[in-house]
């Protein structure tokens, strides 16, 4: 998708008129464009008169500069082209000059520089009164500013009124669509869509600025820039509350966004910030209440099973069915991370949306960096099926930005059929998170039943004793710095996995049969007769597993 970027013109006020419109005024009859025709769409916000040689310190952006040419006599023969460049660099809208009185003509080099920069240079009639130009231009500019401010005020009253009357962020987006755009949506700081209105695609990924997972790429999409995607214009604006970035307002429409729209967009972001802040305050109170109850239930402190189930039903949770406890634990955020303060709430909200789509009566609560989901599962669904279901949900949370750019590990308990087992299931899910992260990395998704012997090894609190056992059992093979030891460990692991079948192991390792027999002999000289001693073989297998646990 091709795109062209152009900043929405900055301005001291919300409105103005183009150089082209100025030249069309009755007072400007007889004026001629000498150079800079590509800049006729530049916005004129005010008019200034120059009759002193050193005018640069006194000019402002978006001014149309009028002159009789008297101060230009010193520039005509020497640095007129440079002077034109200086005016453009200061952000002026253009230059209107009376020729023949003090300056007969402008040098070709100066006009060429104006053409190169798209800086309009106009010759005006000798008898034109500067006061007439100033009066007509400023009258139109001031009236337009008044209209724009009135429009912005109307938008603000409308959208803030929506929030005050109890409307949510979706209704704010609907108001923005009424006033400003074809499509409006609000995202979090990690790109998750919070609310939307207007014409929407089948998938978020089809919109400009969204990645394939449906997340708006906040970190690369620049606020305040109008982007043309094949005729669809998009504008991104910051939604701020106090000193914090709360998210982004994204607008789409067919027509380009203008400087006048910028002022109205500012009012829309104010209303969006108010709605988000209100929503966060309500969610914080409700979330704490729900989280406190669920934590008590997970720890066995909420009363008997029937009382817990009844209270959960009042919160919209169905706990009278087979359940699996899912624990998702995000990595700690760096202190300097700009979104770390809001991560827990965004993380919980993302899981709530995803889990709700999968199971609308699932219980979801957030505890700091941890989110717990009590997911309803059919009794007949095996651990692999439950794990796959949770894997799909975790993938959606990553895509929705709840974990955002921060990794999180997920643990799944065994399925329980009674709430009396809830504390045990919670402990299982937490253990699956801890061990799964150590074995498989920061985004591991691990079922408790898949832990196997690691479940027991992880219970050993004396890690030094465990390391001593590994060193004594594996001997030279425990050396992390030796490539030969690593090679032999691989051979040993595959041999044990193949139940000491030499032919199968040789095929798996792509070794000649005799080469493998030689290696087995070398391993037995190092470790002892493990091929004939089952107890030694068990100890070696346990040591290899313990080493794997401590090296992730």
C-alpha cells in the first residue's frame, strides 16, 4: 500500500487562507505571480509590511510580507537569492512587492530560488494600498478563526457531554465520526483497539498502520502527520491525560486533513482522554473488588464451594462446571518504560476480551504482573487440547497488545471438577509458569501435566545440592565450557531417549553404527556401566533433566 506523508500545517491560530485565495481578492486585482507557483497553497495567517533592511528578526510564520521594494535595493545585486531563502526558512507564506518604484526587477537567480522552494513572489500594482490588503486578508482570517473556534467549541461540548451523560469511548468515537472523519478509533499505547466507530474493515490488519495481528503500530506511526494511503487520508493524534500518554486517536476519511481540523482534533482527544480516565477509574474499582474475591477463592479463603459459586455467578462467572486455572505472568517492566504504569490493567483487559470471546462466563482477574483465568473446559478434553486452546488465546493477547511488546509466560492447571480443588489448581498453574519459563523461555505455554520430572526437581530448594548431584553423576560431561562434553551429552541424551537402541540412535544422529558403539564405550568409561545398571541409568537421566532445568 503506497503512502505519502505530509505534516498537518502548524499555526499560531486554527485558521487562515491560502496565497491563491489572497491573490483572488478584489483588492489584489492587477497582481502577477513572478515565481514560486508550487507554493500557492501556503497558508496566510497574517500580513506584515517591510520597510526596513533587516526585517528577519521581526517576521513570523505564515505571514504574507508586503513591501515597496525600498529596503531591497541593497540585496538586488548581491544576495537577493539568499534573502529569499531566509524568508522561506523563517516560514513566511510569500512576498508581495511593488516594482519600478525602487527596484525595477528581481534577479533571475532570486526568482529561480523562489521557484525551487515553492515560495510565492508576487508583483502588486503601484497604487495598491497596503492597508486595504491588510484589512481584507485579516477580516477573512479572523472570521475563519472565529468559525473554527466555534466549531471546535461545539465539538468539545458535544463530545464532553456524551461522557458526562454516561457515554463510553465508543460513543465518543461516534461523535468524532459525526464531526470529523469517516472512521474513528482509539487505541492503547501498545496498539490495542479500545473503541471504534464509522466504516470499519473486516480485519484491523486491513487498515493503514496496523500490523498483521491487528495491532496499531504506535511506535512507528507519527502523531500529527496526515498520511495518504491511495486516496484514504489518515491522521493520528495523541490522547494525553496529565503527563501520561493514554493512547492514540486514529482518523480516516477521503479528504486531506487541514490545519483547521487540527484544532477540532485537539478537542476530540480531550473528550477521549476524559472517557478513558473515567473508564479506568471505574475499572480500577470494579477490578479490585473482583480480583480480591478471586484471590480469596484461589487461596481457599472465600468460604465453602457453594458460597464461592453463588457469588461468582453474581459477577457473571460460571464456576459450577469443570475448570482449568490459567496463569499468565508478564515480565517485569523497566522503570523507564513509558507504558509500564498501565501495563497491569492493559494486560488484564486484553485477557478479559480474549477469554470472554472464547468463554463468556470465564472468570478473569489481574494481580500486579499476573492475570488469572478460570476457564470452563469439557471433562473429556485432554491436557494437550486444553493447552492448544490456551495457546490460541495467548497468541491473540500478544496480537491485541495486552502483553504488547512485553513477553509473558502462561501456565495451565489440571482440570478440576470441584471448587474445593481450586487452591491446588492455582498452585499447579503457577508452578507450570515458573518451570515452563525456565525450560522454554519468556513466552512459554506449559500445562502442569507436561512438566513430568521437572515438577519434582523444581521443588528442590537447595539448588547447590542439586548442582552437586549433577556434577557427581555426570562427571566431565557436566562441563559447560567443553565442546566435546556437549557433543557427548547429546549422544547420551539421544541414546537414552531411544531406550539404548543403538541402531535407532545411530540413525537419529546420522552416525555409523561402529562409531556410535565406540562413543558408548567412551561414555561408560566416564560414567560407569549405565547400559547394564538401571539404577545408574536412572540417576544419569535425572541429572540430565536437572541440568536442563538449571540452564534455562
